[in-house]
C-alpha cells in the first residue's frame, strides 16, 4: 500500500493520498481578489494556489465540507468537481450542484470508495443555530485496513462535536484541522477552530499527527499559521506543510 501523504495547496485545500486514492479537500484554485458573498460581506483572497488546478493531475475523490462559500469552493474548484470521479459533501450540496458527481451524506452516514470507508461527521460553522444562515457543514473520517484513521474537520468550530467524533472513532491518528479562527463582521463568533481550539481538538482525538489548513490566503482568517504553530509548540504533533510540497504522514 502506498504511503499516506499530504500536499498543501492553500487555504483549506490539500491533496491527500490515502489507500491508493488521490483526494482533495475543499477545492479553492481561483486567483486572489474580492469575492462577493450572498450575505453582503465580500471575502478577500490574498494568495493564489501553490499548484494550479490543471496541474494537479487526476483526482479520485473530493471531500467538500460545504459548497456555499468561496473560501471552500470557488469557480476553479467547481471545475475540479466536474473533472473528478466523485465528490462527497452535504445533502444540500448534492441537491444544488446539479449535473456534478456529488453524493450527499448526513452525519454518521458512510460511503465506500475503493478500499476506503468515508464517514461523514458533524461540524458546526460557528454558534449553535448558525446553519440557517451559513448552511450545513460536515467533516469526514477515513478508514482503510492497515492504514491510519484520518479525520478531516471541514469548517467546524465546535469542540463538543470533536468529542462526539472521538467517542465514535477512538483510533484517529491523523487529524486534518481547519483552523484560522475565521470571522466576519456580522457574526460575533469564530466560524472555524482557533489555534488553541485546534490544539485542544488534537488532544481530544489523541492524534499523533496534525495537518493545519485554513490558516492562510483569506483576509477573514483572523489567526495565521504562526499562531497555530505556537499553539502546538509543546506537543510537536503539527506536521510542517510547505506549499506545494508532498509530505509523508
């Protein structure tokens, strides 16, 4: 079996190679610029992807935590969905991304892709009740025989949900955590994990390796990779992920 690797692209986007599959998380490949938002608060992208969409090669699976925000799915990301074999996302995404190969999952529902079992796990994109405003979000747990179990958080801000996930999956070894403490003016709360919360999530999960995503490239990420690295300074489980470089996990 090929080793598990990660290649950081930028923002929430990375290529995860796992059990022979090439998997992309929340695909964002558009250039820097201001992106209008349905809520009237534009999102500003500051840095483009480390690797352009057309240069990343074939993708077997996209894990899309949600489809309604440009910092998780942009125009080029939609092109990737069209070119990829399968996307797993929310039931709402499957109903609205018509014509694309998207399978919608509810929390705790599983879907097999090759030798990998992917289970959708709950996520909360801010405060309780935020779903009515920002839409539903899910994370993912990946399992395969003789390989480490992987958790991909998506845009989750709730440590309580991380505890539920740890209870159901006590053997998570690799945690891919979306951090950055995302904030927008109209919502008085973090929309993703803060750096301190990410470190707490890793402890709750008992993960031996952590990949930090969603800490760079957008102006509404209120904490950077510097804060994330500081939060993990004592545990030494945070994996260095230089842009565009494939790292073995």
